[in-house]
């Protein structure tokens, strides 16, 4: 069980919503990256917000600038604090002012341009979280260890292999846990063997995992308020590339080693594989921890109904109606309708935002438009089906994934061999992909 810090602390949490989310396109075509559906019933932003709330840090801002409408709606409907707490969760989208008129130019620049809003809360510390990572960290312990260290800032770190290091910031620490060197995304040909984790940090080598010999920044930081504000009084635009390396050379920075599960969900492949793992027998990420819940919008939907179905390793959300279907290694999102004879294997079906009325179904039928969901005798393999998608009867999608080539097509996309049916897409009956 996590031990909560008092709700009246002066920690201000800032969740970085990221940029355009091009690597998660087309899932980010009409929504901000933190608003992408996840785990059948959640959104990506629910992960950092829940970690912060469970730790007792209930003063939260989410920074974003692209396609933020659905993110605004989700947060407004979900994170409502009562009058007995000083908590809040608010979106700060990029805005033009008399002081600045441009977009956010990086993570540091996004925070700098909102300091005028942050200072009103008079925080003693800033907690910086990423909006597109999957983890369950005891942020209260992270904060306590930061206070105990006496450092100006702390960086949450995790162990990685040399191959993984090319996409992350790699660091070394001294015997006191202070960061002494920081290298951003070292190419594979660069020799960084001197940056391997020292024995004193991990006396039990089994904790490292196979080949995990380096410490990488998770993009999660805790700053003394005055230190961060002073660091942002510069032309630096990014925490990982500029602000943290510069701070290491001028002030003590502590490394907090996190040994739990952590996944940077930055690509379609990692997004797909991480979601499907949630439906496995022993998923890497455990949603079933009562004392450390992941919160999301309470929709008051009816229980899901399955009639004459065969299910194997399937995770389902509320409000689904599935009839005479075979589903394996898949996630079925909210309000999903799957008709008789359908077969799904390795599919993340995100569901629908609302139920269609009988009148709407009748009108669409006259126009030859399929209903929301998966039609009769339709087979789907190795795919992501976004929200409000209409897939007609007798379709075959992903019949042979080995033959797929990445690209953008009329009403679907292929990324890393994974078919993505975008939000609101219509796949006519009998389509073969």
C-alpha cells in the first residue's frame, strides 16, 4: 500500500501532454496524445493523473496544444474534487499573450510559458510527469526521497539495455546517488560502457533484468520550486536535452531508481503490444491493485453481455453487446457491438462514444452504412479499431499480416505491420484488407 502524503502539501503536478503525437498517428489525428483510449476503458492521461492523486498530490495542470477538445472533456468529466480539498485538475492549452505569441517549443518552454499560472499556487516543489507512459510509481516516496537527498532536483530513472539507451537519456551516479553525467540518446556506435550501473546501486544483480546495465531518465522530475524557475530563466526549451544536463553541472541532482514496470508508449507498435499484454494471464502492468487504483470517467454503463461466445485472454469494458463470436488476445472497449459469427484475434477495439438509436440504424441501413461496431461474419486479425468505427458484414481485415506494407490507405493505415482503422471510419461490407 502506498502511504499518502497530506493533501495540504505544496507540491504542484505538471503533466506534459506532448506535441503532435506523430508516432501515434492516426490515433492522434483528432485527439491529443494523452486522450488516446487505453486498456479498454481508460485514457493515457489517467495513468499519471492517478499516480499523482494516489500520492496525495491533487493540484494538477495538464499542458497541451494539439487537438485538446476530447482531453478537456475527459478531464472535466472525470477529475472533480470536492469542496473539502484544495485539489484541482486543469488543462492549460497553448495560448497567445502579450508576452509570447507562439506554440510551445519544447517541454521546458511549455512550463516556462505557464509559470504565471503556477506561481499563483505558491508551490514549494514542482512534480513533472509525462502524459504517455505506463507505470505505477509511488510518487509520495519519490517526493520523500527528494526531500531526504537535499538536492535541487531529482530524476526518476529505470534500468535499460544498451539497445534501449539510444532513445533515452542515460546517466551515471556517484556513491551518494547524485547524477554526475548525462548523455541524451547516445547512438549505438558510441562507447558508453563507463556509464554502466555501479555495483553499489544494485547489489542484487537479479534486480537489473537481463542486459539492463544502464540507468535511463524516465522524464519524471521533482524540482525545488525556486530551482526550476531559475533554470527556466534561460533560452533552454527542453528538460531532457538542455535543462537537466545544465542543472547537473551547477547543482546537486538526485537519481531515484524505480524498479517496477515502465513503458514509454510512443509508437503504434508499443501502444498495441502494451495494450494486448493487459489481456494476458500475467500482464506486466497490474490494474487490480485496490490500494493504488487507476481512475477514469465513471460512465454508469450497463454490464457487458456475451451470448454464445468463446473468449480467450480478453479484456472487456462496460456496455458491450457481443453475440456468437470468437475472440482471443484482444481488448474490447466501451459500448462495443460485435455481431454473430465475428472472429477477432489480437485486436484492440476501442468501442463507441454513444449507442445508436433504432431510428439511426434504420436510416443508415437505407444508405448502406454499417452500424457501429463489428458486422456479421467479419474476421479481424492484428489490428487497432478506433472509436465509432463501422465495419460491415463479411469483412476480412488482416488475413495475412506478413503481407502488409506500412502506409496510408483510403480508410485504414498500416504501422509496423499493424492495421489501424481510424476513428469514425466506415469499412463497407465484404472489404478485404
